C-alpha cells in the first residue's frame, strides 16, 4: 500500500491544489463544445507501466478502466456529469468501482470536483473544482507550489498523436515538475485531449522514484 501512494504522488500533485492557484488569464477562445461529457458517452482505457528492465518501454499492467457518464447531478448549485469508472484486472475477477464528477465552467475549462468511491459525494465539500484541462484557452496557466518542488502548467499547441493504433490531434496540457532537490530529475505530467473525443493519453510519474505510467484510450462511444 505504501508503494501505491508513492507511485501516484505526482498525480496528486497535479490535481490536489489546482483550485488554490492564481488564474488571471482571459481565454483567447472559449469553446464549451471542446468536451463531451454527455450522459451515455463511454471510454475504455488501458494502463501501461514503466518497464524498469527496458528503459523507455511501457508494458500493459493488466488494468482496464471503462468510464461511462451515467447521469447529470446538481450539488450546491453546480451541475456535474457523473462518471462511473469500472476497473478490471487480468489476475483479479473483482472489479473496482470509482466515481468522478466533472463540469465545464463558463470559460470552457473542464473541472473535476471529486474522484473516489463515494457515489454521492455525501462526505465531500463541493466547490468549483480544479481545472483538469483548459480546453482551447491557450492563455490559461498556473504555478503549483509544493514542499518538494513546483509544477508549472501550460497548454501546448495542437499536435498529432498515435495511441493504440489510432491517430488523434490533441491539445496537450502539461505540468512540468521542477524539484527543490537539485539531485532529482524534472518530470512532466501530460493530459492529452482531443476535441469532442476527450482524454486520449495521460502520462503520470512517481515523485520519489523513476516509476511512471500511462493511461491510453482504446475505444470510445460518444453521445451528441
């Protein structure tokens, strides 16, 4: 369990404090049609782990995550799309069920308020949520301070990407982690989204080791 939390620590750095960051940017383009989080839309991802014996190579971990928008809910005046994650494993017949609540704000940013096993968010304080991806807002950026370093987030230019033998044109949202310890390496987390398709590939890193992993889109079905 200890190793599990170490592995995902950079991911927590990427999302935990985003709502506390300063955002003085004005969107160069607000496009609420960039994201599709309509009820019935569905995505399937495979998780790939860094292969320590073969640097630069990622191997399938055995985990598949099926994500589906199940309903629209309103909490504390905010309207969210409720996503159900069903995670299955090659060596375990028992799936893990988790939930995520997303919304698109007035600037066209995709915001996440919660991800976990609580289906109703009953024990969670609901607020605006953190920016998971700024959509087409090229001016959006923020700096996230942490005791172990700083993460600088920016939206990169559109680029082509091949994932699971499918070609996409994505807008990468990248967070460059610069550690306070000069002996540690800089790392970059990536959230690669294509308009109307959604997350195509996510790249995450452990804070205190060379471990990293990727979530890759396998298939999807969108409801207009």
